[in-house]
């Protein structure tokens, strides 16, 4: 990893730092920018909008003075319980805290805090690459303070804790997930002592809130190659506490010489594949969970081998339970993932030569707005290492796309509503809302999907009259 110190000079040209310098010198306190901003600046990465400022003294007092000096009206948000303050200035967010040292109890990741020196503050940081600090006073503006050799770790692409990793991870087990997340984001390796300490302390994850766990999982999922993070979660033993449904997919069983693929590693390939085409984190979640129903439905049939009957249906039900357990949103996001898991095997059936247009129409209608994402998931699901099979499966996928495009362009059935509305049915037959109205409307929809009538008003109106007559209902 190449470190470019010229990045520091450019980054410190940010106007906000000049105001922090003036305020710190006026108050006669030491001030430093620390953490992710410094790390990403040295790596030449986008630094993001959040900038952490440490004051050896009161971070809140420094924030208030900076707000006075900044042009315009700048509100200071103060969080007294945490001894922190925040200012928004243009597109950036400055977060101020007083330098502190921490101590922990075994049943909580919330530390006991007391005032400390800059060195104390750097010691409490999770990793050496996040303990790097730049002076912001006039006397040391831009001076890099690196007590734990974080620069070398950046060069070596290593995740390492400033202090004993066993203590670091036991004190705050969220750092275990952060280590894996940073390794995935930055394409770094976790130092062996640190890696072993995560394994040793993995049960400590129990004291973390589900929300904090999921926040880190989202960040891992958002990486260009999420599989690295999930493999690290599995190797450290953390994954079994978070997503046991994935661990259940591990392994290959063999009966009478017949084996099935390892669905755990297949799943990670699918997630990586889909991540090449989309940044939609919920579509990536759908890829991660698309096969979770295979573990509970796996059976061996002597005539046909291994089967996973109805695994999509079972998997979709498992999605709800999983989201609920992890306190993930049980709203449209969950329903989106659930529907994609449920329909994940549907598109490839369309590649068969004898598939009717009605089957294609029904796929388009059932998928609705999720059709494009469903097709993308179907493409990502092709992971075979056999070159002939890979070519054949991709050819089948192209057949699916062509059939879908052809039928969709001709019949316009995606998210369609029957051309005759329920209100019109009630008016024509002088009916109040009742079961018969729904039956007539559903019959029209089914006739269109089956290709019995075109998706047009005149044909639908005529079919409605015929259906109503068969039900013994006459126009008013």
C-alpha cells in the first residue's frame, strides 16, 4: 500500500480546519483530527463527510468556539452524556470530543470514561490505522502523531489493535466486526494475533445490540467483494451467532456416490456476482439469503438424488424470522427480499423450449417491479466451474431475457390491472362490494395472463359479460 503524504497537505486545506486552529489557539487547548479522515487521506481514499476532532480538554467548549468563528449561523448539537458535540458546516460534519481514557465492565461495551491525554485517547482506539492524528494548532499544524506505527500497518495492509487484542475485543466486541469490515473494505489482512483474539472472544458478541451488528453487516454487504467479510465471519466463529442459517448451508453430503454442491460457498459466489452489477444492499441481502431454505428441505431420493423441494417457499418464510430476530426492518425492504427469495428459481424454468407465453406472462406479472432485480439474481446464481455448463446456463439466461422482453413488449402485463375495474363491474351489474365482484375481476386477469383474451378493454368487457352470465348475474 503506497502512502502519499502530499494528500495530507491537500486535505488540511479544508476551510473548517483553519477555524478549528483559531478556536483551539484562542482557548489554549490542543486539537487534533483523528481516525478515519486521517487514515483515508493517507490511503488516497474518499474521506467522507464525518471528521473527528479530539481536544485535550473540553470538546464541547471547542465546538462552541468554532461555531462562533464559522461564517453564518452554525448550530452546535451537544451530547452531554457522551461529552461530545457536532457542527454541520457545508457538506461536512465536525464531531468534537475531549481526549479521554476508558475502562470497561464485563457485561457492557459502554465504557467508564475520564479525562485523559491524547496518548490515552489514541490507546482507546480500535486499530492502529484509526489512531493516527494530525495536529491542528498553529504550532503543530499538520504534524502526524503515530504512537502505534499505524503508518507501517497502512503500508503493510494490516489490521492491528494498539493494545492487547484480547483486551481490546473483550472490552468492546463491536471491534471484532469492525476489524472484519475494515479488512473487507480496505482489502487488508487481520494480524494473526488479532485474528486469534477474535476467535477467542467471539462469544462476547452476545452483549452487542442487534442494531449495531446489522449496521456492520450492511457495511460489509456494501463492499465490492462481500464474500471476504463473510468468510472471515465464518472462520472466526462469529457468523454462527449472527446468521446460523448460512452456517447450516456448509458442507457436502454424499449418499450412494451422489453429492450436492456446498451451498454456503455457492451463496458467497452469488453475492459477489451480483455485487458487480448493483449497489442495492437489499438485493445483495436477497442474494445472500436466496438458498437458506435448502438446509431444512434437503433430502436424498434414491431415484433422483438430492432434492430441495419447496426450498424457495421455506426460505421466504425464514427471511421474516431472520429479519425479526436481527431487528431489521419488517417493512417493504423485508418484503422485497422475501419475494426475491421466493421467486429466485422461477426465471430459469422459462428457458425450456415448451414453455408457453402464459407462463412468461405470469412470471412478469408476479414479479412486477422486481422483475429486473429477479433476472439479475438469476444471472448471479450461475456459479458452475464447468465451462460447458456455464456457457449453457448463460445461454438459457439469455433465452429467458429474450422471452420476457418479447412478451412484455407485446402484452404489457407487468403490474397491470384488469382493463375493467371493480367499480365499473359494480356499476354495470348494480352490485355492492362483494365476493362476486372480486371473482369477475380475477377471472378477467387470469384470462389475460393465460392468453385467452388480449390485454384490451373491449375484449375484457366482453369477457366480463360472459363470465357474469355464467355466474347468473345480469347487467342492471
